[in-house]
């Protein structure tokens, strides 16, 4: 059976029968549920210990049970059919209104999407169309190298040139580099709050001023950080302003399925004006099946996901989010302090909730360590960090499970041991590396050499049948 590091491409082939063709007869429901329960319990075990970076944002199974109950009432509902399910219009409108309030939008104007990727791709489409109205036929968007690769995906799909600006030695967008890339075909700038790799807030105020200077748009990617950094000011946490209070900001994305604590598959995309949002709409007026209209890339969507996002927000309220945010900011500050106790390590930038750290580069060569040896040791104790590259680093994105009593103390002890492990293995190759979404697991060299497309193909294929 092929494997990617410790992660099997077909991890349950040895425990359960593999469905290789459409089954002739259905299976009993109780068997199916038992199988699902066994897999989910095993997979949630590490999350329940608070050892996972990011990914599991709430970890509160009472909260999940509540959201699942809400979801169940609308799991079969298609929000495309608003006459049948008008509640979806209520849920979407109120989610947008609450998010707009948090982001200080001049008016509640936005859309609900299926997640961060769609919330980053849609603005690219909007700004391409905005540019076409102004005679721009070869649009470009300027963004720092730390911006999420969903922008690359959207630019590929929509025929937009991406221009990658450098970052400073603090790992945020270098405004001089951004400025040098702007020309008459630039339709938008992008900044993050915070960045996925390092959890940092780009200088949105300077990007806002530059956007106004050139009469172009500015999207703020708050998919990861929006619903946590939005509470920083009320908690006296020193986060810079990144939202619609800056006049050059024209759109913001924030994922309700991350620090909004909804179920996976929901995000909010806000626009400054309805005129901008209208560029996202798609209409076919003369189709034989009837007038076709869509507010975005999705057609049919589950009413359950939207209802659950709404329920999460109104059940927690401002008071609930503030209490959770205070725990997360406090835990992240403690984490930074723990890392700072080790001269072999350095924190990248000035993070508030997602803390990236690398091997110190100011030590003598014989005293330096490989950060992925550190990660190997932590992984052996079931800590799932996220591996980064350019520079080699890992990050620990603090979520609710990580704030449980004793979790960070355990991490401190295990990190101390991991430093010793890394010292002992200087000059040897680590097992882990930087693969997005794989928790530091390394894709085997033969798969990399064959091309990542081959690796992706492998993940979509069944294992060979047993002899």
C-alpha cells in the first residue's frame, strides 16, 4: 500500500472492505453508522488533547451537537430555491450583517460562500470585471508572496496576472515592492489579516493609501484571522486596523467555519458597495429552462451549512466570542514566551494568534538545528504543527482546544525535548517538511520528481485489489 509519510493514501483498506464498484445491495444502516463512529472517534482523539495546530477551531462537542441539530433541519434544503426555503435569505442576510458590523462596513453588503478559496477567487473575478469597464483588457493584481495560493488558483481560472511583491524582514508586505509593481493595468491590491504562514497582518493602512492614490481596489484576506483579530481592539490586544475603517479597503473575506466556529463549508465575503458586488453576479436571461441568476460560482448549496453558521454566531454572541478570543490571544502570548526561552529558535514577526517559528540563524554553524527535526520530535508525541517553507519553519495556530488547561505546559516540555532531539541529529535528514494541509508530512521524493499532479492522481485512485 503506498504511503505519504505516515499518512496512508488508503488508510482504511486493511480494516474495512474497499468499495471498488457500485454495490449490488445496500448495507444495513447500523453497520455504516458503527463504521463512521469508529473512524471519527479515532481521528478526533488527538484533537481532543489539544495537540493540533489550526484545523479544529472549536473542539467543543456540545457546540458541534447543537450545530448538527440545526444542520439536520436544513440538510436537505437547497438555498437556490428561495421560495421554498425563505429562511435561507434570513440566515444569509443576518450572517452578513453581523460580519459587516464586526468589520465596520459602511453597509451590510456581501455574500456567503463555501469557504476561503471561493471568498478569495470571487473578488478577483469582480476586479477583473471592474477593470473591463475601464478598458483594462490585461488586468493584474499585486499581492505579497505570503498571500494565500487561492489567489493563484483564481488568477489561473480568470486570466489575471499576479504580481508577487516581497515581504520585509518582519514577513509582512513591503510597500515599496508593492508600489513598484503597480501600473495602469493594476485592478487591485491584496493584503492579509493574518497571513496563513506566519499569522501576521500586512500593513493594510499603507496598502489602503496606495489603493486610493491609484484609484484601484484593495481586498483584505481575513479568511483565517478575521473572526479572531476582529475582537482584538475590544480586548486591548495591539492589532492594527485592517477593516473598512480604512477607506481604500473595498472587500474583506472572513471564514465562519474557522474562528466563526460554524461547520465546515461557510465563509463571508463583504464588499464596500453593492455596485462592486454586482460584478460577481451571473445571469443568463434567455435559457429555455428559465431566467438563470446566481450570486457567485456556486449553484445548489446546503441550507444546513448556512443555518449552522448563523446558529453559531447568534448562540455565542459578542460576549462569547470575546471570551474565546481572550483565551486564544493569551495562549498565543504564552506560546511566544515559551519559544523565546530557546536560543535555537526564533519567532517570525509579531504574531497574535498564529505563531510561526524557525531555527535561529544568528548562531554559529555548529550550534544551529533543523526546524524539521524539532517537528519530527513533536510529531512523535502527536503534536501536529504546520510545516512552512521560505524560510523553513513551522507554525502553531492557536484554537480553542489549545487553550485547555495544561496543553501549553505539555507543549513547553515536549518542545524542550525536541530541541535536544534536533541537536543530536544535526547533519541528518528530517522526516517531515512543508506540505500545505499535511501537518508537516513530507511527500516522497519519487512523487515530487514525478510531479505533484501524479501524487494528486494517486490520492484519487483505489489501491490494487489483494492477490
